[in-house]
C-alpha cells in the first residue's frame, strides 16, 4: 500500500462523537470477552438475531431505517445485556425497516449511530447495516462452485489487478466498466483483436488473480459515482462487506454481494483462483469507526500519551493482539473464504499484525480448505509499540507456517531500490547486487552458496520453505516495472529497455518461490511515471490494451515464460532441502552476472539439467558452464521449450557467450 492523508467519507457525511480516554493497554485485559460464533447479525430460519460486543456501554439502542441513508428511524429497540460483554436483540419476523444501526451510551454520552463491526451487508456508503442474510444471495449453481485444483503452493502464479483498471480504457471492449461484472465478461477484445479482461487473464496463464481491496472502503462516495473518482481502496470502512462502487447498484445491499460471488464463480470456471487484498492493519478514521463508537480505545494501539500510534502511516493501527480484535480479524478472513469461496488473502502491512493472529487465521482457513494461500507485506510503514518479536514481520516468517511475504531483496536487487529510483539495478549493469539476486532465486531460504553479508536487506534467510517467498519486481506500489526501468536507465533506447524488462521477469519466473506479476506488466504497462497513483484518474491507472497490441511479441514472451515455469517442476521445488540438493550456483562468475544449474531431474523434471545464465552487463560476457551438449530454450526475448539451437561446452572452450542484458536457459534432456 501507499500512505496518504485522506478525508474519510464517514467523517464527510456527518458529525461523530468519540470519548476515547488515555488508557494503557493493560487496562483492556479486564474487559470481558465473548467466544461464541454469533457476533453480528445472524439468521435462524429467516429470523434475524443481533449480538454486539460493547462491554463499556451503559445501554445499546438498535434503530431500524427504511433506507440506507437519510430519514428518521422506523423503529427503535433497547438491546439486552448478555454474556461476555455483549448485547443482544432478536428482531421481529417482519421488521419495520430494512437497515439497522446501533448506538451506544458510554459514561453518559450518546455515541454515533454505526453498523456493528461484524456487519456483512450494508446500504449506500456503508452508513447502515442491512437486514439481509448474504447466504440467501447467490448466483445460479453457486452450490456447485469449486476451487480449481492446486497441487502445491509453489505452483501458484499471482497476477495483481485493480478491479477498475482492467476495464476502464475506452478500447477495453468491456461494457461494465469499473464493475465486478466487468471481469465476468467473456470474449472481450481490444485494438487489433487482442484479448482483454477475463480472456487476457486466462490467456496469460496465471493461477491466482489478486484484486486490490474489494472490501467496503471510505474514499469513494457511492452516491456520487458520476464524479468518477478513483482510489486503490486501502482505507477500510467495513472489513467483511464488498465495496459498493464496483456494484451496478450500490444502494441495493444484495447487488454487491451477488456480483462479487458471480465474479468468483466465473474465475473458478476459468481455472483461476481469487486472492483478496485485505486491510486489517488500520481503519479509514478511528474516531468515525464502529470500533471507537462501541468500545472506545480497545481496537487501536496507542502512544503513552493516549494518542493513536500509527505504524500504518494512515492515522492509526489496529491492536490485533487483543482477543476481540483477533477474533474479528480471524472470523472475517474465514467468512470471506466460506461465504464468497475466496482462495487466498494478501495482508496489507502484515508486519503490523501479531503472529498469534496470523497463525489463528491460518488455522481457521485450514478448516475450510488447506490450499487457501496467505501472504503479505512483512513490514510496517512506521514504528509500532508492539514488540518486533510479536509481529508478522519478514524476519519472523519462519514462525508462520504456510504464510508468505514479499521479497524486496530480489525486487530491489533486480531493478534498483525503491528508495533509490535512479539506481539501474542488476539488470542495468549495477555491480554488487549478485547476492541479492541469488537470495531471491532460492526464495529467501538457507543456501550454502550465498554470502548473506552481501545481501541488500536481510543478512540471513527468512523463509523456511520456498512457498513463503513472493518473488516480484513490481506491484501497484511505486512505479510499474517499465516506468522504473526508464527512470533507472534514462539513456536507454526502447529496444534496450525491453531487454531489461524481459530479463527482470525472466529472473522472477525462473526463481524458486511464488512469482508475482502486476497484470499489464506483461505488455510494458505504464502509468506515465507515477510512483503513487492511489487516487489519480483512470487516464493514469487504466490498463491500456493498445499497448498489448503494440508489444505483442513481449506479451507472447510472457505467456511462454509462464508456461515454461508451469511445465517444469524444477522451477517450483516445494522444500528448502530440495533447493539445496538440486540448485547449484556456478562459481567465479564476473560482476553483474549470476549462473546456476538445476541438476539431477530436480523435482522429477523431464530435463536432467537446467542451466540458467543471467547477464546484467551492457555488453556480452562469456560464462563457464558444466561440460556437455545443451539445448537453448530461452535466449533473451526468444523462448521455445523444444529448443532454439544446440550448444556444446567443453574444457578450455571458454564457456558460452551470453548477450548483453539477457538471460540464457540451457537444458539437457
């Protein structure tokens, strides 16, 4: 995510009251907790039952409305105090309204009207909960929806996408622009007949579609969609409700539920799994949140003076280590997986969340489907009062079974550091980054041939299995790969930049671990150099499908590269031990080059030996390789698994020439 100041919609739409007092964290341990599965609005034979945790409230009022915004309450009921700090009320079989809020009185002060934190259906802008059971809203044959098969986590190929970006371009060929249904449309075509949208994702060969936040967020006014505002959505309003601006009718609570489920079902039918980008580390505005209006102070971490701590650089950070916060996060994750059949979760600023919460989420998902993938950003934006040893940081990934983190060592080693955008990186000929590249090649695991003292960031391996490492060179944050290469290599021609681009992701997709690609990077997507497009217009953010037509040879290469990886298990070894056994780096190579072999039919591969040679220099180099006769399957921008040509390596022959800014992949069948 990027970090920005914003005026949350909840604040813009009304005056809210907060009565948070400076209270040390230890004081919250005295609050009663509730362990039951029925927090929020639940339904038994169609009748609604509401349970809200508000242990410090003196009273809690339930109010019903006939509309999602505006108007006066149609009915009002006092909720009854129950066990574990909760308040309950069973609604009549035919309630007076379709929407609800609760309003607490704490220390004699009447708080704002809010939906409960477990709300699963809302009206426009999430101002009120909806008296709707999401389980009753489903597309046809939803009960037959199944996740595509996945043998092991290292088989995953992630394609990252903002839902709006894929369809907004005038030449996308997609009718439902900016909507869930835009990614449901089949047969869409762009300039020169190139496949767009859903068909492009299928053609590309990814296994998982990672959508930037689709939970209800605050920055877009759903009642004014004609204003055509844009936001990435990293300002969560409700954790467990779909965003309304992506629905064809955000005023109807059922529509966003129906259309997101339809999207999931469509992806599954195409053999694609869905990853949701979830933002549990902060909320849009603490004072406006249901958290602060119902249990002031409890859901957030604080500085010694009582102010909100801010590891998220968004005004607050959530106290995931507290029992009822952990329960909310874990049950929200499980709800998305169970109710919407979501196949994976990318945790924004995962380093803010505590280890116990992440482990509990892993256990909850395993009870649904062991193959659901979890990964996140193993860092924070700013310091946190929670000790580092307790947080889900990259350095602690070894304590998180089957949870992955992004590997910024490889990212910045390949193309230059995010904080040093003018660095050309390994692919631009910058020396001294070889060990950082090798660190990513072995997926941040322990390997005896890596000099960890020379790795750019981590001075020790942090993954215990390759599936814990996400390998990438770009994502929505900062510049896209094409734009970054232009900044780091300002004198390069377009032809030279294309070589750097192809080399960058050839490294990613031949490395161990889980590869990650922003959709559109496969045809040199650009945002005009923007490094933080979170609220910039569609003209900046939209995927320009004309570039796919213009750079069809590049697009074809990416498809072939992904297919090569998927066809050969040597690139997808599932354990650290197998990497140590089969992956051997070639010694004594010149600066800005890396070479290694995958030997002895690694992973049961049909190829006995695979040699990968990477040359970041701006001139050709000769690299020594083990003796033998090889078939060249990748040579720069050319790829053919049946072989492009054959080469012979013999003692004293000087090795093989690798052209400037390119990779060679050689194989022995």
